[in-house]
C-alpha cells in the first residue's frame, strides 16, 4: 500500500523541497525566469508546483524562439497553458528543416485568436506561412513581426477587403521577407493605421510601392528601410507625406547622396536619424541637411569613415545632437566600412 501511494505521488526533488517554505508569490517570481521547456518540466515536482505552473501570470509573455516549434507542439501548449492572459508570443518555426512542417495553420491561428483574445504581439521567426493568410491572424494583434519567414506573393492582399484585416495593428516589422510586393505594402498600409514600419531585405519593394502607400503613412512615427530596392526619389515623396515621422533609419542605402539627404529637410518632427553605411554622403552634406532638422537629437553615422576630420565638423555643427560614428567611437566593432569624400 505504501509503495503504491509513493508511486502515485509527485516526484519531490531535494532542491524543490527547500523552496516549500516560500509563499506562492515568491515561487511564481522564481518560475517566471525559467525557459518554457523547464517551466513545463517543473510541473512534475509536486502538486503545488503543478498548480503554480498553470498560473496565468506565467503565460503572459511566452518566448518559444529557443526551440524549433511545429503546429503539433503549439496546439499542445495552447490547449494546456495559454489563455486570455497571453499578451505576447514569440515562436520559431522549422523553415530550414528538410520537411518544413507548418508552424501556424488557419485552424490553429483561429483557435489562438479565440482562446487568447488579449494577444497583442506576435513575433514569428523562420516560419513557412504560405498555407496561412494574413486574414487568418488573430484580430487582436497590435504588433506583428516576421523574421526570415516565407509568405506567398500578395500575402497581405485580401479579397474580402479592409474588414478582414487586423483592425488594431499599429506596428509591422518585416526582416528578410522577400515575397513582400508593392501591392502588399499598399494593402497593409491602407487597412491599418501604422505607427511603426520596419522593412529589411524586402528586395521586391520599389519606389512604385512607396508611392502606392504614401497616402496611408500619415501616422507613421518610426520607419526603417534596409536593403530595399529604393532610390532617392522614394525619400522625396516620403518626406512630403510622413509628417508625423520621429525616427528614421536608412541602413545600407548605398546610393544615397547629399542631394537625396536634403530631401528629408521637410521632416521637422524628426528626432533620430540613422544613416548607417550610407557611403556616398559627405560631412558637408550631412551637416547641412541635419542643421535643417530642428528636433534632431540623435544621428547614427556608423560605418562611414569621413576624411579630414569630417565627423568632428558634423558634431560641431550639431551641438544639441548626439552623433555616433562607430568607425571612431568603437573601432573593435565589426562593420562594413566606407570612405566618403568629405
């Protein structure tokens, strides 16, 4: 009888037994530091720990990016642990594996939206989303991030129109999502009042796409463009329509010249400007353009080596602005360097 009772009782580890004197609030705080895999395993320690692991406070912000997840595993976690308390979810798929199993299916995405109506942030990494549509995502999302994900062409273009979009979406971050098209950008900007837009490695995006989306960018406050197929002409039309822009990063804009930089002078609300690895700029051109931006407080010139102490001249001309230039300030940091004429 005693042996049977012992077999049915939860496994008690000596280390866990030493924590039994702490109140639930302290144990919950300790458990909050555990990765999801260890958190799930800890429910086997005791009956009390099983109850604590199911506490909603531990499942508000779930980070699954340390693991390669497929839809089967995500279904299990959703049914057993996730509920209305979930606010943010970060997941890494199996895009680079041989079989490429689905991360999110339409049924799973709909169940996620129904079971977790408070979900505000969804970050997907290395996921194959070609069987999923933009309209299938939980409608409660305010922030959507896709990193190295595969989507089908016209993924954001929905036949059902704006009613099928994410009505609360304000922040869209796309890193290396090569299938994004000009029509996608127009559709997502038209259907959502975006405040943050990050586009990196979206080589199909051209000046035409920027012009299509222009009239819907009036609320954008933070914009990042990196490795996009854009010219200085796109910056000119952007500056004339993005009147609320406060943070602008142009990373690796190798064709940007002093003339193109001057197109940004209408952005009087701009507070920070990133020009990392914009190799064609001169110190005179940077100083002149930035002097016309009265609200500018941070200027990033990393990766540009100016001649004749050009960086010192820029700093002297912008006394109220913090100017960083990693070529001089942090020589140990690996960067792609370029030398300008000024």
